[in-house]
């Protein structure tokens, strides 16, 4: 059971729903075979074996139709029109064959009941599975109605009274309609689950794209003006040099100064992108995780005066933790907690839905992300711990000691700031 269990855990939520839907209808077909097998006992040896063989053919066609119809629903195959007509013909033929086999079996009431039950079960299951491969209300309603009308004709031509024929037709209409409704709802739910998953991925990609656009916009604002001035002054220097004017040297000196200034401003933009303050990182992680459909809560806020190096290191921890939550496992909830005291600051990120394979991928030696974080934290005497904290729970904790210098220097939070954070952090 370890192999199938691992395979199931690796499936995404939409894939799990699709697998459940697919095997539910396969189960209906297998149930038909088992039930008809029990009904065939009163028919005797040869009629019973013949009935089981014909029903086995019907079950096989049903299982193939279920797979092809659901693949068509997800856009992986064309609509199996010929297969649907084949299933309809096999359903009608097996139903009539069941009645014919019963007519040639022992003359007992139990035989008639078995034949009627087998006929109704085959028609009902066939009706529901055919509906998987069609769209439109008229077609969905027409399929159970058509088989119900055919059931009335078969019953009435066998000599059944009008009332019994109508009753048999009504039972086929009710059972087939119920299974057809189940098929329509199952396909509808399956499509909704896939659409929601695609929407969640789209929202996460849009959040990342928005951050990239922000960085690109900041870089454009910084470099656009300087590059335009550099281009104009370079062109002017070329023209002055061609005329032998000494002012060309001054223009090139100005170009050199602007180039150095542009390099400095680009470094500031990149440094600002890499070392944004911790509050912005916490808000960004919460936004990205929420956009991905994960219930993310953030407890605690960074106080004023927290050292820039501590904020930068913890910002990287938040980024890496949010990335691991999105990439590994199947989380539904994530909690980020920041605790600040006069001696240390502790950041913990905890999420559910962690799989054993994901935990190994995150905490293993090949995980360069956590290794890089440990090296970054070690530079400021910080520590990082990551690992399972219960069944399906993964926790990452970073702890950094604060420098014991007077609060007036602005390097550590004041006592009032620490008390305010303590009031916010439970």
C-alpha cells in the first residue's frame, strides 16, 4: 500500500478529483457485472454463463467509454462519437439478449425477475455513461427518455400488461435519469476544480509579474534620464572632436561622471530590491500565498529601529519560506510569526500539507536555498532550523541575536517599541 499511497499523495487536487470521478463510473460498471452475476443464478448453467459473457462485453465498452469521455471533457481527445453510438447499440443488444436468454431458461418467476433486473441494470448504467460524452440539455434528456421508450416496447412486446410495461419504463427513466444527472454534475464539478486551480496559478503568476514590473519601472525611471543625457553629450562630444574643439574633453568627462552616477543608482535600486524592509517582505509573502489559495496569517510586526542587516536576513528567510510553501506539498494554511525582544528576534513559518518527499527535498543536502540562508544568518550569529513539526506540518524558524548597544544609537528597538510588538504578538 506504500506505493499507491505515495502515488495518490503526489497527485494535485484536480487530478485527485478526476481520478475519483473516473473510478466512480468504473465502479458502476463493475457493480453491474457483479449484480447481474447474482441475478443469473436462477437461469441455470448455460443461460447464466451466456448472460454473464454478454454483460462482460457491455462492462468493457462502458469502461473504455468512461476514459475516452473524460479525456474529451478535459480536451485531451476528440469527442468519442462512434464509441458512444457503439455503447448505445451494445446496451440495447445486451438488454434484449438478457431477455432472450431468460426466455429460453427455466420457466420460473425468479427467472423473469432476474431477466427484468438484468435488463434494467444494463440500460441504466449504459445511459449514465453515455451522458458523460455529450453536452446540451436536449441530448442529456433525450438519452434516458429514448432508453425508457425502448424498455416499454421490449416489455410490451413480451406480453407484459400495459401497467407493468409503463412501470418498467418509468423505472428505467428514473434510474437512468438519476445516473445521467450524476454524470452531468460530476463533469461540472471536475471542470470547476480545474478552472479554480488554473485561476489560483494565474493569480500567483500575476503577483510575481507585478513585482517584476515594479522593479522594471523603478529601473527605467533611474536609467532613462541618465542614458538620454549620456547619448546627447556623447553626440555633442563627437561633433566637437570632429571640429577640433577642446570642449569635447569636458563633455566626455561629464559623460564619464554620468556613467558612474548611473552605476551607483542601479546598485541602489538592486540593493533596495534585495534588501527591502521586513514589513514589505511579510506583506508581499502574505499577498502571494493568499493569491495561490493558501490561508496565510502574519502575526507580529517589525519594530522601528531594527538593524538593517537583521531585516535583510529575515527578508530573505521570508522569501525562501514562501517559495518552499508554494513549491512543496499541498498546503491550505500557513502562519508567519515574528517575535522581537530586547535580546533576539525570532521568525517562524509553519504550514500544513507537507509531504515526506517535499520535506526531504527542502531539508536535504541538495537544498541550496536553506543552505544559503544558514550562511547568511551565520554572518550575523543567527541560526536556522527547518523540519517537520507534526503530521503533515513543516516549520522553519530563524533566530537572530540583537546587538547589545544602547537604544539611542538606533541599532536596536526601544523598550517602548518592544512592548508595542509584544502586545501585537501573542
